[in-house]
């Protein structure tokens, strides 16, 4: 496809705007302050005591007449009930290959992951897009909490679930992780040997960016100060028996770098806004960064081999450097595909930019 360029050597990194990068980390456009924390503004928490699945089609993409869709639930290894959308190609027969889709970080299944899942179902795969623990329609309290371990487990629990479907071939399961869930997907596949192929699209390594800031710009002193503040916040939370939350995410005040404007244009406009999404004017808890800052996600990325990895990134994405590092550290077989002129957010929902033909051929080859 003429808009897509495949390479085996990583391109030169584009500089990310300096503004807003130092002393704090606005993670995936969510505005989560991990270092230099000053505000303890409480955001919406969406307290949830039971799983309630919406019956309406409240997704940010049109419903396809080529697939069957239904909502399902399943539990992860920690006993948290996850909500998901299962997409199956119409008029298909026999045992089919399957793909689990997750991400972006702070999104819900009604956004990018559902779009990817529905389109891949149109192309012959049984697919499942899920809400991670503590977010969206999934269970887990308190709300809007993230964890490198639990969220990695969410992927494997989704593999459990899709492998239980009667029309799925358990030997032909793949994963797609988008944005921050790209790093989670790689971490999950390193340990979960049932997965035969993995795609990381416009990926973030959340543990890297939370620990070191964008472009690894945070100093040891800044990291230490941030951890001190987050540690003190634990006393505040313990005293109130509830976590404090950041100020609402993706509310622009002027002067933000372009990638933050891009996040706003997706999460806070009709293009991608969803009331259940953490990034759509809600927020993660103040202390969510703690475990990410202490547990590197991609330590064992080379152990995905000999199963194949495909990295997809935009040429102009501020996050490209994280994809490049992951590509360099992964073992063969691996591919990296750079989309000319594309930004990070373009790969969320721009169907003329997302290389679905490449995704289809990759999974057809490796889930054969």
C-alpha cells in the first residue's frame, strides 16, 4: 500500500517538543502527573459494585453487517471480571484463527481496540476487544487504576476466553496491543506461550515513560522527588480510605505540545470521546505510577522469539523512539513498519492510515 513503508532497520527519531516534558509526565495524553506532582484534584471515579453491560451500540465506529457481535464477560487470574466485545465473521465455518485486541492506555473497547477487532473480524478472524481491569465496563475497585502486572494478566485472561469459543483454533491465537497496551501485549506474549504472533501498534512502554519521562528526560533527582511525593500521597489515600485522582485529562489550557493537542482531538471530540474512557475527561489515580516506575515491562521481550513480532508506528509519532527501542531489543523474527507522515493518534482510528492489509497478511501467515 502506497501510504505504508515496511523497513527492517529503524528510522531516525524525530525530536519531541520540549514543552511540558520535564518535571512531569503527561502520560498518553492523559495528563497523569507522575513527577513534580502538585495538584491533588479529585476526578471522577465511577464507583462500580457490579458488572453492568450497556445494550446500546455506543462505539466510535459504525456497526459492520459483515460480522456477528456480542458482549461477554470473563475473569482474570486475580478474580476480576472483565467485559469484552466478541466479533465473529458471518457465514464462517470450522475452527478459525483468533486475535485479542487491547488499548490504548486509558481507552475503552468502544474506541480503537473495538475498531481494530471489528475490521479484523471482517477479514476472517474471531476477535475480542476488552476493557482492562478497573476501567470501562470491567470490574475492579477502586476505579481507574492501572498495573503492569494485572493489565498484562488481562491479555492472558482474554486469551483464555477466546480459546474457549467453540469455533476458535487454540493453536492459532494472536494479539494486537495499541499504544500503552502495545507494551503490555509484548510483556504478555513473552510469558504466554499460547500466543503465536503479536502486533504492537503505535506502542508506548508505560514503565519507561512513567519512570524516565518522555525521551528519558527525567533525572534521578526528579524521579526520587516524584517517588517521595507519590509515597506521601499513600498516607493521604490511606487516611481517606480512597485514592485521590488527577485533574481531568485532555482539557487544553493552551501552549501544549502537538501530541497533547492530538490526544485532545481524539478523546475530547465526537471523533473519539467516550464517557467511560479514562482519557475522555476522567483520570487515573495519583498513585498509579508507583508500580510502573518499579517494574520494567519489556525485560523479557527477546523471549517472544521464535514467535514473530510486528511493530507499526507513525513516522511523526512522538512515541516512535519507544517502538524503536522495543524493536531493537526483540529477537528475530521481527518487522517494523513505519507509516509515512502519520502521528501517534492517527493509528487509533484512521482506517486509511492503519495498515489493515499488512495486519491481515501478517496474521494469516503466522496463524496458518
